[in-house]
């Protein structure tokens, strides 16, 4: 029997998401005051991993309910895994101030997961540790995504090319990318959360801007330096990703 999520339930879903965003911002502000050496050499003890494992399962329920609320939205009818037997791949050109790094990903992979598993990070600096692990509430994995060879073309206008899914920002993206420090008037229309989009058949260019959240859009050419992926929690970094096909 279909589950209908009413307006009151929708509001109830948004409250913990916004609350979680606020907590992440406060923690991030605190961590940003730490010495650089300390922030880049933090080690996570086994006990902390266990605590994270338990807490992350607690938020998965609200995450799944929110996903059901978006089920009728754009791109939600497309299967997360390539169940029709057609396993395609796409090239992701990740552009930073250090140049372009190229990876090949499987069709249907969540962009954040695909990058981390291949040694690249959609998070800047200290946000590699302080982030929501794919829940879509911290906003630190924000990147600009355009089809390769047509950087000025929007994702929406190339819907027929299956650039990424969902084609439009989902509920979490709309909430987070309109919440400070995101949401500036000059924000790129191509800005998406890497933890919320699935790569399809089309090769894409991915740009990462400066700032803790990758929010700096003050200059068109202001890109962040490249950061290697840091899997502080091992496979738990991807525990909220129930869409990417097995790799």
C-alpha cells in the first residue's frame, strides 16, 4: 500500500534536517579554529567509529522517509542500480586549481561515493572529517556539474543526455543550497550536492570552489586546491549510500 506523506510530516522531516545543518556549522566553526597541523593529523579511535556507526543508523530512518517523500519527484522513478543489465560508464573530469583529474565511474554511482573510492575528495580541507557522510545536510560536498564539452550548458537543458539524476535539485539540495553560507545571489545554477546525484551515461566536468563548504563563487576562476580522500571511518563513509551499484 502506498505511503502518503502529508504536509505535517513533510514539515517534521525538514525540522531535524535544518537542526542537523546548524549542528554541523557550529562544529565546523570550532574545528576551523584548530591549528592546521592538528586538523590534518586527526586520528579516529575505534570507539569513535562504533559511536558513529550507531548514530548514523539512527538518522537513516528519517533519511529513508524523506526519500519516499521525493519519490514522485524528477528522476525518482529511475532505478538506482542498472537492473536492466546495461552497465554503462562515464568519465568525470574533476577540476581544481591544481589541474584536472580524470576518473571513470559506473552508471548509477553517487558522485561523492565514486570520488572517495577513487582517491578524490568532494570536500575541502577540514571538511573531509567534519561532514554529514552523505545525508545531504552539511553542504560541504557542493560541486558544479556540467556536461563535458558544453560547460555553459545547464544540466536541466540536457535532460535527454541523462547527465545526472535527479535532473533538478531534490528537497535536501534545495534546503541546504539555499541556507548560509550557500544561497548567495551569484550562486552557480550548476551547483549540486555530490552526495545526492547519480552519474549517468554522459561524461561530466566537476568543479570545486574554495571555502569550507565550497561556497565561494565570488570569482569564476577561483578553484580550490586538490585534496586527497580521507576515509576516517572506512566503509562507514558510504553507509548512507543505498543507490550506487556494487563496484
